[in-house]
C-alpha cells in the first residue's frame, strides 16, 4: 500500500481519530474564548462518552472509506448522503446541494446559543479522492479494512480522515450540549482534486450560508500570524 495517505497508521486507529477530534474541539473552544485561557469543552466530556464516540468514529470512518469518490468522476453525492444521514439522525440542520449529476456539496450548522455572538467558524473538507491502482494495494483501496490496528483506504490520512473528524466534532458538540457563542458550520465540497467546481459553485450560489465567517479550518496549515500579520517562515 504505497504512500502515506492510505492508512491511519497507529497500533490502534482510535487515537488518530480522537486526537484529531480533540484538536478540532480545542480550536473551536479557542475561537469562542473571550479572554485568557479557554475552558476546553473536551475536558467536560466523560470517559464513557469519549469511548462511545471513539468507537462510533472508527465505524463511520470505515463506512466513509468504502465510498468510492475517485475524481474523476467524483460521485461525491454518495458521500454527501452519508454525511446527511448521520446529521439528520443527530438533529443537526443540514442541506445537500447536487449542483451537477452525482456532484454535491453538504452544508450543516450548529447555531450559537449565546445572546451576544461572534462571527462563525467553518470546518471545511472535500469528499473526493485521487485515483488508485488496486494492483498496488494488499487490500482493496475502498475496503476500509482494519489491518494490524490500522484502517486502510484511499483518503484515510488525506481529507476523508479530517472530514470525518470534523463530522464527529459537530456530533459531539450537539450531543454534549456545548454552549456556543458563534455558529459552527460544517462544509463538505466536491472536486477539490481536479477543477474545484464544488467550492466555486457554493461561493457563487450559496455564499450567504457562509454567514461572513471569521475562521475556516481546512487541511494543511502552515500560515503563521504574528501581531495580526502574516509571517514568512520559509527561511
């Protein structure tokens, strides 16, 4: 299974997903903090609930990896429907937008609960993956199979892993009834690996759903700020 983006490589796949989820919870908490050190929402979640969510995340990750969203052609509608089914079951407001045959974006939101609010934070991910040659894999690239404690599949350490972690954050915020002083928006888009049509369509046609957000979390993250200004860290 060549390439580092094909598996959650740990002795147990749960720490990888849980670590990402806790990091995202921390970022959301920091984005909400008024002053000083924020009280982390994750610190108030019981060990039992964390274990339940961990087990759920692994199951959902396997299901998500089994959806072939190779781009081209993408077929991200199947992934949008996967997200929508979970969000509907959790009572989280969401909409799927099929902007072309089998190409879709999925938007969801957890509204603020405070009287005085800040601008939203967006959890952005893409549902498509690059091509894969099954003859180079020891398990099928869309099997979501667990091998020696690692989950294998195209996108397992790419954006599917982060997108699933963002979904779990939405679910945990809702289940744990975390008070929010800003909207938290989940946005899964199509066609990042090719032409970027999913993002372009959403901005052109549903821009108001972004609600003039203040923060956006995406894959990567090497841009540094110092005193509010970008820092060139390339040496």
